[in-house]
């Protein structure tokens, strides 16, 4: 079996020294790297340029170019969903609000989702717009609540200035203080895919009767697709805490998964497969499907992902960076490369925009104790990252 690309599990002090040494080698060899450009308003000071972490730029595909700020001053943004007109909805974890975001305009309140209960990692989490949004004006939200977490369908007014809960499409996801999962994504099959966490109880991930520690797949009306492997909403099991789901142009399904202390993972999702947790973590242990990438939690703690330009783009919370993970369908196609290390802080969500750019959200106001960082003026924000051909 081919070796899985990984980042060595070294401490921060040692890693800094290794990075400095590698940068010196690059300089001695006469190599240069071009950094993404940024545009700023007059009120926004220029931000420091940061080199990739000792790794040469890819020689094919797309890389980050100009970065512009779409909106600032958000309170714990979590989910982000585009609608057909190119604008987007964003959820705020603590407030339970959904805002409408249109480039060049101030955010507009759409409404508050009922029943949201906030915990260390819980609240209003992922969003997904109906594939038929123009007709049904429906968005889906992952709600951390009690006695269980649930996924709800919300009907948005035609003017996008109010919403109401239309129905609960899935209930019975165990709740806890942490490990909610929470990412929603409509797949090319028209089904709603849901990432859940193990509710801080590792045994849930392997328990057939639990919806936790799973990838779930349901129809938009909440019914179970006939080709689900177990006859239930469960598509795959053995996951610790899935906060990212994305699909390649060929239909390959990817999921990012927060590990414990050894390896975070990027997995290719396959129907009915067990991904190993709690018996295995990353490449440690012999149980379950193997990930196609592993990265040490200090450098990742992954959340949202998107597929674009020959790579999976993965936001890192504790690692405070954006990872480029080259893929060729279900296979790794190169080494991971990190961008924007510690420049914007924690990155929660990464979404492909209709114009081919990426929109990313920061997560510096959520009070995180693991990989946390002090918020800075303007936090939290949505940034647009242009993707350009590698030079």
C-alpha cells in the first residue's frame, strides 16, 4: 500500500527550527516563492505575508491568490451556504442567528433558529441550501439542542428577511458539551449528508444503534435513501468528530475528521465502511478504513473542506491555517501545503463560491481552549480567496 502523506508530529518549538532550516536551504538554492496578494480597505492595515511551512509550492493546479474581506464583525460564524444568486447565508453558533451575506453590502438578519442550546462546541452549526432553493426557498440547519441534536428545514421568505422552521428532518443525534460534528452538505446524488461527532463518548462511533460518530445520508424530506447500507440514516461509521464534507467533480466524497492526540484525518467516504474510531486513529491501529491524508492535531484540528483546483482545501482550527491537499479522485496526489499560517487565526469553514474562489470564515470569537487565539479587530470575518494557476 502506498505511504500516506503526513506531517511529522513535532513540537511547536522544534517545528519552528525545522521550518527556519528549510527556508534557509530554499534561499541558498536560489528558490523563491510568490505569496498570495491581499486587498484592503483604507481602514484595514496590511497583514503580514507568511511563507508555506517549509514546503515548495505545487507545480500544477490552483493556489491562493488575492484575498479580500467580504464582511467582518461576525459572532462565532459556523455554517455557510451559497444560494443561486451568488449570495450566501451564514450561521452564528452562539446567537442562533442566520445572516444574509451579499458581497459589497452589510450583512442582513434573516432570523433566529428556535431551540438552539449553546455548549462548549454546540449551538447553531452547519447550513446547506436546498438544491431547489429557487423553488422551495428552504435551507437546512444542524441544531445543537436538548434532549438531542437535530437537523431542521427552514423556510426563508422571498425577500430573504425572515424565516420559520418548517419541519424537523432528523432527530435523535445524542448531544453533549463537545463533539457535535455539525457539517451539512448536499451531494451530487441529491441527498443531504450529515457529519456527526461521538458526543464525547467514543463507543458511540462503533455502536450500530447510535447516530453519533457517523456520516448520515438522508433525503431532503428526512426519509432514508433505499441504497443506504443499513436501512437507516447511517452511511458510514467509526468517526470521531466530522466537521467537513465535500464532493469532487467525479463524485468522490471526502470528510475531514478531528483526531484525538495523534492524527487528524482526511477520508474518502465509502458506503457501509467503518473508519476505525475508537480502536484506530489515523494510521495508528489496524482497524477500519485508512485515511488518504493524516496531519498532526497541532497543525490542523480540521473543520470545513472544499474541493477546487485539483485539491481538497481544509480549514484548520488549532493549526490556524488553510491546507491544500492534492487529490486525484479517491487518491492522494501530492504533499500537503499550508497557507496563511497564523495570519487570520482559526479557520472554521471553507466553501467554494460560484465565481471559482473560496470563501473562508474565521473562528476567533468562539472562546476555544484548544488551539484558541485572541480575537483581533474585525473578528470574526468572511474572506474571499481567489484561486490562480500555480506559477
